[in-house]
């Protein structure tokens, strides 16, 4: 349908300027007040009756002229605690806050999807629910609150998009099963007995115990997990001691675990407990492990992923619609997928020729804005296909 491409093209400039507006004025998780206000205004101007949800989120409904299914489309709207160094005219005006994950684009695209679908209302079968979700970048994430407040009432299926730097603009990536991992974090606190650096025999060196723990934890994935499974354990922080002549009595390790199943998650955390306990016992130290279990994994429904992929084929061509391996990053889109069938797609934003090479969460992160048109068109096409589908979607 050429009409969809034409409509998205018509709205492209406004989608870009919305994205730049959100990029210039980013807001942190749970504080997206101005973003929320702007979304409400944009949707109201379309004749919709949006309302606030989950604190700083927004929900709106578009009823088509024909009967059909109810399809939700979700965008996350929050920014990161990071100083923007993109160097563009739309660089963040809010010090220390930056849209370095592309959620500015997600918000603008979903408004663009609403603008396009409103114009197609007469031929729309079914109902579209627009979900603008706050707080994706923090635990426990805004998705759970959206669901709690009824975002998925009567919804038959849900779709969502992430702008994705490691894919080139003009391509998309989707998986028919595992798409993104479950992200957990942990803090291990080791207590020894501090003392003089010259008298180690009188101490229990927490730093040395910590170092052994760091090394040993790295054997969990390589020795305890089936090599054909997917799992990651990374330690991102190791703090112990302050100066040259004091043996520290405490060591603190902070890290993350990524996995796709509860079984794998359990093996990793069970082994962590055994390893830390064994090393501390041998050294005469004590320990505490605090786990912060994050979102479930994003597992795409194959049926809906196929519809989404077809929408991408019509937008970008078959050669640019890539089947990808799962990534170990996490996303609370998974919270919706626990309730209703759905699928998540990556829309490529990288472009070496334009210098758009910095990864997500980098201070110089930026997107090739062409991707905004591709993402909008792909979502519009997928929503139309799904809402008019006669198939039964199974979770
Ligand atoms: Zn992010
Ligand atoms: Zn993100």
C-alpha cells in the first residue's frame, strides 16, 4: 500500500522535529512530566482522548471503522543520567540528562504512528492502543505499572520497537523466539578483618578474598552452563581499600547476570552462592549477596514476529529485514509479553558515512533520523495487519 508510505512521508518532518524536541529536553525515569504533557497535546490535537497512566506515562485509544482485534503499540519515553555530547543543535539542554538510548525517537515515532493511523481510520479494522511508557531505564521499570493500571485490558497482541545502533539505518532485525535477555544485578559484600599492611598474618584480607571471588565467578558461565546456552556474568565494580599500608576489611563487587531461562538463572545464582561461600570459608571471611532480579527475557511470539517481519519487508525490502541472534541486553517490554502475545523489532540507526557510530548509552550517541520513517512505517503496517488478522494469537 503506497498510501502508507506517502502518509509517513507527509508526517516525517514533524516526527523528526518531535524527536529533536524530546532530545533537547530529556527527562529521567519517573520524571517525564514535560514529555508526558507534549504527548498528551499531540494526541489530543489528533482528536484522540489520551489519559495519564503509570505516573508519567500516557495511554490513548484509536477505534477503527471496522471490527477487528485490539493491538497495543508501546514506546518508552525516558532518558538517561548522562551528559549529552552529541554536538548537534538539538543537544540536551538538561544538564546530566540525555536521550542516549533512542527513546526520544521511540516517542516521536509512536506519535507519528498515531498521526498516520488516524488518517487511515476509515479502513482500520479493530482498535489500536498507544502506550507511552515511562521509566524503562530503571528497575523495576514502568511496564509493570502500566500493566497494573490496565494498559493491556482487552489487548489481543502487542508490538514494540527499539532503534538499534549496531544495525545500519535502512535495515531491521528480528528474532522469532529469544530476542533480549533477562537482566539481573547483584552486589557481593565480603567482610574480613582489616589491619596493618606490614602484618598480614593478623588480618583477613577482604581485598584478596574479593580478587579470588572475581576470578572464580568467571568460571560459572564457562564451566557450569551448557555451552549451547546463552548467559553472561560480568562484574562492573570492585571496591576495596583506600591506601597503601592498610589491609581493607571490606570488599564490594557489583555485577550483572544475563540469561533467558529461570533454570539458567538459578544455576548461575546457586553457583555464585557456593563459590563465594567456599572462598570466604577458606579465608575466614563472611559475606552477603544481594540479588536484584530484573525483567523477564523478551521472547517474541513467532506468529506475531512473522507479521512484524512482513511489515518490515514491505517497508525496507526482504534483503534488509534481517533475522538476528538474540542480544544479552534487557528490556521491560518483556513484562507485556508475559501477559499477551507480541513481538519486538530493532530498527537500524547506524550510519558510518554520517559519523553515527557511537553505541547506545554513549554520550555521543545519535541516530540516523531516516530510521524514524522506517520505524513508523513498519509499526503502522504491522498494526494494520495484526488488527485485521483472522488468526488466533497464542501466547
Ligand atoms: Zn537504554
Ligand atoms: Zn532503550
